[in-house]
C-alpha cells in the first residue's frame, strides 16, 4: 500500500450507532462506516476500489484512507456489507478483508445467485468461478449483531433483484433503492430490475417512521447544492421527486421506464460486474501473470 493521509469523514451521524460517511468523487459513491460506540465493533458499507478504465490501473487510495481512519480510531471491523452487485464501481471488500485484522465477513443478499447466473456466461465464468466468494448470504429480514447493536436486513428490489438495505436503529442504508429527494430514484433497467418493484421498495422505505434517516448510495446533485448523503423519511414523503405523497404507481412506472430508455450504459459496467459478482475478487491472471477484463462486443448484422 502507498502512504496516504487518513480520510476524513464528511459527517458523523450519531444514533444507535455512529455513522461515518465517506464520499468517492469519481463514481459519486457514498461509503459508510457503521460503529458500535460501546464495543468499537464496526461494519463497512459499499466500499469503493479505484479503477481507471482508460489505463486499466486499479488503485487503493480511497480504501487506504478509510483504512487509516479505522486504524487511528481503533475500530474493529467485523463485516463488509454490500447492498447489491454494483455496476458503477468495483468493490474494495477484498482489500479490507486482506488488510484488517481478524475475520472480516463479506456479506450480500442471497439473491446474488440470480445476478451471478445471468452474468457468468457473459464473462465466460465457469460454475466453479462462482463458488464460495461471499462469506455470508443474507436472507430477507435477517438480523445480526454488531457489538451490542442489532442490524436488520431489508430486501429492496427494483434497481437490481438482489438489492438490500440495512436498518440500524433509525438509520437505513438504502444503497440505490432511493436517491436524495431532489433526484428521486435510481434506474431500474438492469437485468432483473423492475420499475414496479422499485416503486414498492421506495414505498416501503417511505412507510417507515418519519424521523428515520435514509442514507443513500450515490448522489448526483444539481449545481445549486453540495453532495449530501441523508434525508429523513418525512422529508422524502413531502419532497422526493419520484416518490413523494401523491405520485401513483402508474405515474412512477411510466416516468421510470421512459427515463431508463434514454440512459447510457454505466461507464464501469463490465469491470464492475466481473469483480462484484465474485465478492471483489479480480479475474484470475493468465499464464504471464496478466489480469484481463472481458468486454462483450455487439456487432451489426451487416458485419456478421
């Protein structure tokens, strides 16, 4: 690892657990460090590995900064919690598993198998390539402990079918199941994604008590505001661009499907999925020790 200064959390949110939020600007991703203040046990949510698609260079500056912050504060990380198989960044889960002491469990929803089955043949992964990468496959409504704190799994499909949220006290880590109120919602056109499911997941989130805080996975703010990561359920109910009170399921589905039809492919789609469906493990090196990403190419019928 290269020496880098400790990353400073954008904010500390106090609650049942202490929540430290870290922003990664290249992919506009929010990463969270969830800490039980009594025991210092911690979990990392949706960590980002730096990747330059033009050069093919993988680097760990973002993850090293969070690692330094963890070490300096004496936190004891027990889990990496993925909300879903991200298509816009590579997960840094294996970096933390390697560089933190003790057993670090990499966790994701049990429906990751659906994503793996879809994408394995696209990237020429064998059945063996898909085995035993994640340490824990979480079930709907499952609860687990972080120190003395109870964490609950919430299935939130729509963006992807495997998508989870994590509920800790009044804090809910939503991944891409909802965006900040002025942005509304994430796309629902990935394999297994579904606008109706996304509407139902957003409705489920906005049915929580109004003082619950929803921590998002990304933020793409308009120019008039800075990046932010959290808003209350009550604020979303009144102000969420796509899910506020009064917007019907039919209106949401029509908008979401119309919008998704004109969205481009995520810039890091293929590198991200090749890594993320395997719990952050890079493809195996070839005989010369080189690691290669596969990029499927579609040809027009005139070239076939």
